[in-house]
C-alpha cells in the first residue's frame, strides 16, 4: 500500500454514520468492509436516522437494504393443509410505497431470472406472494401424451432463494429511485448492507457486477453506501467502481474505545491480510487470546486453497518444527472460543502461537496494513 495508512477513530456508530454522510458530499459511493459482529446493520440504521434528527419533521432520505428489509416478509406455511404456502408482505412499510400502482412484477423478474429458476405472482388484495417453478413431470414417457415438464404451484422456496428474491425487489425499487419515479422521489441515499449472505462465490460476483452497473447509471441522482463482510463481494465492487468518485474504508472495533475507519483507497482490501495484521498486532502486544489460534488456522486454510494445497499444513512445509506447528494448530484451533468473551492464552501457548505466526509470515511475504495507530 502506497503512502501512510489513514486512520480515523470514533467513539460511537453515530459518529461513523456522520463521517459517511460527509464522505457522500464529495463522492458518489462509499464502500465499507467490516467483520460480522462489528455493527454494520446498526450503522446502516444510524445513517438512516440522521436525516430524521436533522429536520423538524421526521423524514427519512435513505432507501436501505439490511437484515430489517428481509423482516418485511414472512411465511404463511399453511400448516393445516400444507398446500397454500405464500410469502406475506408488510404493506405498512414505506419500502412498498407505490408498489401496487407501479406493478413491479416485470421489473423484478428482469433481475430475478439472472439468479433463479422460479417465478412468482404478487396478490395486492391480500399483500402476499406465491411462487411456482417448472419441474420435470414424473409421469412423462417418450411415447405418452403427458408433457415433459409441469408447473408446480405454491412452492416453498429455500432461504437462499427467498433472500435473492427480496434482493431483486430491492433492485427494482432502486431502479425506480434512480429513474426519478415520483413514488421514490424522497430517496437521496441508498444504503446496502450485506446483500449476499446466502450466495456462493459465483453468484456473489454476478450480484456485485449487476449492482455496480445499476448504481453507475444513477451516480448523479443518488449517493450510495455499501457495507459487507464478504471479501470477494467487496473487492468486485471496488474494482467495478474504481474509476468512479468513491471512498472505501475498513471498519474495525477499537477494543472498548469505539471504532476505527482505515482508508483502503489505494488498493483493494483483502480479508485475510487484515486478519493477519490483527494477529501480528496481538502477537506484538502479548494480548493473545485463545480464539486467535482459530483465526490463524483460518488464514492458513485460505492460503492453502489459493495455492491449491490439499491441507493447510503445507503452507508451513519446510519450516523448522513444522510437525509440531501443524499438530498444535490442529489441537488448539478446535475449541469453541468466542471473540465476545476472550480468554487469554497461557504463556507456553502464547510463545507457540508467536513461533507459528512468525514462521508463516517469513515463508509467505505478505504486506500487512497497519490497522491501528
């Protein structure tokens, strides 16, 4: 990374939200990377609520996608008959303002068909959604009159399919806001938090690429914050928007003292590199907890996958005491250690941890960012 790392410290997530809004005064997009548990969802709500607190009348200016968006939908599984399953919409949310009049099915399906093989119908009288899918006909025979495929009605889609469907509804509404539709003229900012929690890597790339193309179209109409814990998604978004006016940050908890924003504008940010930086900092300060062995093994496994090795221990092949190190990582990384209730290692394990980490870093010359000042 060129130049000195830029670090900004904040006491609360509200302070971070203020900083993000300030960034959007000069940039179309802000990208934010943060681990799960950092407070990304709460930050998105702080960002939204700031517009209410800045006005006499409580009016929001932010269209957001986060865990609360998914809560606007819930299933009726028809437990009595197990036949009329449907997804119920919370029609009272401003998210659905103008939904009935705009008849968004075609627009939603235009996004959905890129990721899924099912279809749907929105019932605006009862505010629910039913799903259907084309499936092979079990009665089909080459010499029979039965069709090869039939439509299966009222199906229960998987949680991953449900998430991508809700995401496609959001994309359709984003497109309306970008196009200046009157029903969504209140949207000045779009805040997207982790849209791809249930997607595999291939779909993560597709979602990131499609989202970037849509947002580029509206760069002069709305400003956008995107936060994610997914390293691949973050880096695809970074590369897609790298020639646009955007800022990117790594959000990290600063112990009990609040939060740190580290600028990542010069190069894309990689999850395992930041994780290694965390581990090195813990090693140097002697603040090594039991869960750090789990983190170290996770980094070795990601590195071994990158090199095409069939096991993580090959990342330290040839170093002194490699057998001891491999056994120690196997043994000491299997505990269910919580990052929320850290337990400090004993002195012997601390020394062993430092030896393994240093051997790994000497063998693989990572350039590590300084996360904390």
